[in-house]
């Protein structure tokens, strides 16, 4: 790897960060003492909020939860959900306030990464080359380049190689690489006479272009998650009046949707975001006694889930439209799949502007639309694939072998210790891959943890111990939800943060009194640097 470009290799910084979305700018701030270089493929920060958003895209996390610990929203108690434009303003304000933009190289796409660390030629590089069975892992900054990174810049695609001791991958779980359905031969989009696009293409249209695409057209939206739901509403809104056409949502799996963060008059956080509520759920680092006790608490967990389901079935016409999922609500919550419904979703359905088609898992195109495995057909002028993104493939496309093959384990999950370190990939961290109610909070706290790790304030455990911990975490997720592949920690997020705090030498109990500790939700503000100092004094 370090052969022909050795002469031109740039070694100005020890740490490279790839991506300037929320994760990348949080990492840049926390690692600022190392003057990192942040490579950003596009011309702006903000990631998905700039490139995967539609006119109607709003935050679906309460704004006081989606907030950096030391940079509050201007109106943090405002209960409305900010638009994607407001989120970009907020992120820009953060980046300017903490002088993070000076680290970012815009229009710089990382196209290849090479490993030049110890055992670079070995088929199976070990995480800790010198001491695989030692009780402690050595320093992450070894004084020698471990990774070389090829960066394409400018309109001509000039290639420049950089060398780093440590890399933080922040290229995002969503965006960039669409997850595309696979079709039988001669039944792909080439046989369809209409237009097919993915949500990523739709997000590139301006408001007028989007309206133009949808207006007066029979639109089929494939998917029943947040992008699909927002798109269906945009289609309905573009098709008001007698000439308007209906949009049909093609639904493979039903999921629970919620109209707001209030359930039978109670704030939603009471059910899953406090210590007392998470007490009922299994955690990866729990004691044996707790493991034995946990099944006994399952009726209580089930009762909470049923309580929420009863409200949703009462409040929303789920039964009328055949949209009531068979699985419990808590499985959607435990996999971070709960979507907040736009206010007018069901009123548009009542007007006949949004229709629902339950689809068998196999479908393909015919000349006038979509044909399903059971022989039924749906006519459409435009088919929009709201089928999500392939974040793992995005990572694999830049990582070299053998690391590329290690990104996901045999069950299709990315094994990350503390949601950040892959036990088998040396001198590299991954931010933005585990999810919770607020992915901003989850990413920021892990960046704080990472900075302490890089500063040698604590050490990583041996590889085997990390693998054991990650496996335990996967097992907990597998028991909590059939949708475990999303790597969501929402039912044990406080415990996850506790472990990070302990490793950083912070007190995990961060509230001012026992009552708040038990019944108020945890958010990024609980982990602000100022609070850390107070707690540690
Ligand atoms: C439409 C949408 C809405 C969402 N809403 C919410 C929400 O309400 N609440 C919530 O908690 N989460 C939400 N999420 C999840 C969201 O992904 C996270 O909240 C968060 O914004 C992700 O930030 P990130 O920095 O990890 O990734 P991204 O935002 O994807 O940023 C990755 C950055 O890396 C850059 N990049 C990619 N590849 C390369 C490369 N090879 N070289 C250089 N740069 C590269 C990209 O250009 C991008 O700027 C939403 C996701 C989407 C898609
Ligand atoms: N804040 C916001 O307003 C907002 C807006 C948009 C997106 N987001 C976030 O962005 C992320 C991505 O969301 P997303 O909605 O784009 O993607 P997603 O959550 O991955 O959902 C993809 C949808 O497409 C369906 N699908 C995939 N392949 C299919 C196939 N071959 N045939 C039929 N259906 C298929 C899936 O069905 P199955 O369930 O059966 O797999 C699912 O309904 C999520 O985290 C989401 O919360 C947030």
C-alpha cells in the first residue's frame, strides 16, 4: 500500500475522521486537541439532514433530546419538531461555536483505505498485535501510521493519500447507498413504462420538482417506515382536488406508528427512558441474579406494551385500514423503528388519497406497475422505493480485506464494543452505528468516551473480553426484538451510558436526587462537561 504514493503521502494529523454529519462534527469537537482532519464527500456538514430530507422532513425525536450536551437549542422547551432546515442551522451553529469547521475538508471523498499497521501482510490481523492475551490493550496512538486513506477531491477527482494512526468512521448508517430490491430476470424496472426512483433521488428534487413528479400521477410508495410515510403524505398533498390521484403504500411488514409522545395523557418517556422503566428490561452487563429475575418481569413489560398498543388502536384507525401489527409495540421500540406520524396521514387516507396494499415479500415490475407474487397487480405512473439504505455496504466499499468481511458477523450485525470499537479492526472507531431514541445523544457520548480512550485515560479490554461483551449485547437484543439487526439500545440506553461513564471515571448516577434518578429521563445534558466536573468533585 505504501509503495508508489510514498513520496506524496500526507502526514499532517494523527487522527482522520471520515464524514461530517452529526457523528463527524461531534468527533471533531471531542478530538480537537489532535487537530484531526475531517474528510467530507459533499460541500456541507449535516449528512442526512442535508441529503436525505424532503420538504416535510422533521426531527422525530423531541428537540431537547436531540441536542449536544453543551449547545442547547435556542428554544429547547418548544414541543414542536424542528424541520430539517432548522436542524441544519442548529448543527451549523454548533460547528461555528466550537470552531469545528476548520478541521473539515469539503468535497473530499474517501475512496479507499489501506492497512499499513503491524501484521499488514498477515491474513488475519489481530486487534492487539503485540499482546493478544494481555489484560490491557495498548495505546491507540502508536506513533506510526496504521491506515492510509485515498481521498478524491475537486471536479477532476484528484487523488491524494493521507496516513493516520487512528481513524474514526462517521460515514453514516443511512444515505449514499440505497437498499434496492432484487427482481427476477426480465421483471426489473426496465419493463416498467413509468418512472422509478429511490427516496435518495427524490430527496435531490427541489419542492417544485417533487410536486411536479407527484401531481396527477398514480404513485406507488414501497415501504412502510418513516420515509415512506412522509412521502405518501407529500404525494397526497400534491394530489388535492378532484383531479388528484391516490398514492398506494406497498407494505411488506407492518410496524407501530405513534401520533405524538403522549399515551393516555402520560409522557412517553415514562415508559422506556427512565431508570425505573429500563429496570424492567434485560441489559448486557447484568448480574446472574438479574438474568434469573428478568423473565419474571416480562408480564410487566408486556403490560406496558399492551397499554401503549391499546392507546394507538383507540387513537388511530389501524384496524379499519388493516394496519395493526401482529408483533408487540415493544419490539418496534426495542429496534428503534417507531415512526412519528405526520398529523394529516390518516385524514388523507380518509379522503382516499392514501391507500394501503399489503404485499407478499416477492414482487416485481410489469409494464404498467407492480405485480405481486399472489398474482395481484397495482397500476402506477411513478414508483418510489422507500426501501432504506445499506450502511454496511457503504463501509465495506471503502474498507480493505480482511476487515471488509469482518464488518458484519454471521447474524448480519456489526459487532461494536460500546457501540464504537470493532474488536477485530485495529486503530479504528465507528460512530453513528448504534441507535437509540436520539442518535445525536448516542453519537456524542460515544465521542466523549472515544476521546478519553485516545487520551489513554483508560484502556480497552482484551479482544476476547470485548467479543464476549458484544455477544452478550447481541443476545439481549435478539431476545428483545425480532428486528435486532438495527443494533438499537433504546431499552437499555441508560445502562449503556453507565458503562461508558464507569470507564471514563465519571459517576454513572448523574441526577441531583433519587427521585429524578428514578423517574426523569436521561438526555445529553446529563453528560455535559460542566456536570461531569461537578459530579467528580
Ligand atoms: C431522513 C432521516 C431522518 C432522520 N431522523 C432522525 C431523528 O429524528 N432522530 C434520530 O435520532 N435519528 C434520525 N435519523 C438517523 C440519522 O441518521 C442520525 O440522527 C444522524 O443524523 C446520523 O448522523 P451521522 O453523522 O452518523 O451520519 P450521516 O448524517 O449519514 O453523515 C455521514 C456523512 O459522511 C459523508 N460521507 C459518506 N461517505 C463518505 C466518504 N466515503 N468520504 C467522505 N465523506 C463521506 C456523507 O456525505 C455525510 O455527510 C434520521 C435519518 C434519516 C435518513
Ligand atoms: N425524522 C424523520 O422524519 C425521518 C424521515 C425519514 C427517515 N428517517 C429515519 O431514517 C432511517 C431510514 O428510514 P427509511 O424509512 O428510509 O428506511 P427503513 O427504515 O430502512 O425502511 C425501509 C422500508 O422499506 C421496506 N422494504 C425494504 N425492502 C423492501 C422490498 N424489497 N419490498 C418491500 N418493502 C421493502 C421495509 O420493509 P420491512 O420492514 O419489511 O423490511 C421498510 O418498510 C430510519 O432510521 C428512520 O427513522 C427519519
